[in-house]
C-alpha cells in the first residue's frame, strides 16, 4: 500500500507536533496510533 497525504492547517500541524513530542513519537507515527486507537474504540 502506498503512502497517502492529508493536508492540515498550520495551527493543527503545530498542535500535532507538540503532542507527538510529548509522546516521544514522530508526528506521522503519533497520528497513526491515534487513528488506530479511535478505530479500535468504535468496535
């Protein structure tokens, strides 16, 4: 599967970077983990 891109505004990107730094993860990995966590909660 190829990588896809999602466009976010600059403020949201800065929020993502700040949250990912607190978790000790790269923004891409943090976002992936967040999506997976939310998806698992739906089931």
